[in-house]
């Protein structure tokens, strides 16, 4: 639970025994409750996997979150893990808002071998936000059409990471987290 501003509350895992993950392909599942989908134009992430880019020292990140009150897939590349400015910042927006006022089973796949991202809510694939190779929008038009090359995943964070200030309160709950190399599925209702 957080007030206005730029709230950050994440649980992060780096290194063994989760990483390196076999084949650089990660599936995950978490039960989430969001009191209300935030409106406004600010961007947030709930699920992020990151690591160094193959053959480089730059830091890449795949993320699931939202903007403009809708679900958003995001991709960034930075010069280092702690760098604040992205050298590539792209996204793929959905027409769907994150469900609120109920528990939702959220499943994800970050496929570093194929440069793909997939997201399911209560077992249903959100096809309009699927990422296969690249997204549809970038901060710099020069990055449109460039592949979303996956990093070697070595870092996972779950929670709320917000990038611009907001004026309202936020309440997000997460439970029953599982991560693996195959799709996990939702628990029985």
C-alpha cells in the first residue's frame, strides 16, 4: 500500500539457485490483487527479468506492467544495471486494463532464446500484448523495428516499480509465487 508519488515496493531475486535459468527461458505465476488500475500517463512494472546482454556489458530488461491504465510489455537496454537513462526504451501496449478488485492468476513467459514475452490472466493468453521479436512503440522512433534481444536473465523482481509521479494511493497484493522452466498453471479456484 502506498500513497501518491513514485512508489517502489519489489521483491528481487538474483543469482543461484534460480539463475542462470536453463535455456534462458523463464515461466512464472503469481496471484495478484490490485485495488484499482491506475489511470494517468505514468508507467509501472510488476514483473521484471533482466541481465547483461550477450557479448556486451549493457543491461537489458523485459517487463510486464502498465501505462495509461492498460497492460504494457516493456523492453529497455541501459549502459549498466543501475543506470537511469535507457539507450533503448520500447513497449507493446494492450487494450486491456489490469483486473481490479479481485484475485487474478498472472502467468508469464520470458523466452530469451526466441526473444519473446507472453502473459496470461486466469489461464487466458493476452494475445494483443504478446511480444514476438519486437514491440510496437519506442521512445525513440529510430528504435522502432529493432529486435527486443533478450539479456542472459540473472535478475527477477516482482511488485510495484513506478517511473513517474502519481496523485493517488495504490494497493497491490501478491501471493503464491512460482518460477520455473515450464508453464506452471494456475491453482484451482
